[in-house]
């Protein structure tokens, strides 16, 4: 009778799964940077008084939010090459994850911006600050610290979403576990290792988010 769990097999495949962890973490971090920057730009542009631009952006944001991430990845990876845009699985994953979550982060940014008292805007205007100076020196420094925990939660969520990138041939830790399992018809060891790695990295990321939030909050509350 075949054993349910084999420590020797787990030890054998662990290095192969672990070597794919940088791909998983790397795609998450780069996609998060894309999401954070694009989300901030969206949040700022959605404050514009130019109605036609605001309406276009709202439609675009709603379209991205209302369609599955997997469909968006398929469009980028399989459809766009027909129009001359051929991207690697890693770049596709980064763009897909980044743009998808930028629409959610834009809403997080908006909540932080809306929480700034009206008097701050008026004070910046009285001091003769330009629009750009107001955003860079007043609005963003005051809006970001309170929403850092939520932004950090999205970082962890994006990390746990990376297995979906296997659909576009990106070999991350879960896909590697599937490949190893298909060769030996043993899946429980590989999937367990993947689960432990996801949990470990998520806990470390959570700790870092808490520490960064604490440091930034102290800095701007002084």
C-alpha cells in the first residue's frame, strides 16, 4: 500500500520547489510596484474636474474590476500577440496583476485623499503652492500613512494570487509542484510544501507591513 506521506520524497522535491520561490516573490513585488504607481495616478486623475476624462477612467476601472484576472491575462498573453505585442509570461503576469490591482488600490488611495480636511487644501492654496506641490508636499504625505495597512493587505493578496500565473506558462511554486507531482503521481508532499511556503512568506510580509506602518505613522505624527 502506497504511503500517504513520504518524508524522503518531500526532501527530494523541496529544493526544486524552493528554487521557483524567487519567481513567485519577484512577480508579486514588481506587480505591486506597478499597482501602487498606476493606482496612485488613477486616484489623482479621478479627482479631475475634466468630466470626459473622469468618465473614461471610471468606465475603464469598472471594466477591469468586473472581469476576472484570468481573462485579462489570457487577453494580454494570447490575444495581443496577434496585434504585434508579444510578452514573456513574467512580464504578462506583472502587467496583468499590476493593472488589475491598481484599480482596487486607486479606491484605497481615494479614501485616504477624501479623509484630508478641506482646510489643508485651502492652507496650501493660501501659501501659494502649485497643484503639483500641494499633491507632493501636503496631500500624498498625509493620505498614505493611514491607508498603509490596507495597501499591505493587497500586497499579501497579490502574493497569494500568483498561482493563477501558471495559466500563462509561468513556472511559480505551485506549477512546479504540479509538474513534480505529475511525474511521480504524488501530490500531497508538493502541495503541502507550497502551502507552508505561502504561509511563511505571508507571515513575514505581514510583519514587515506592520513595522513599516508603525514607523511611517510615528514619523508623520511628530
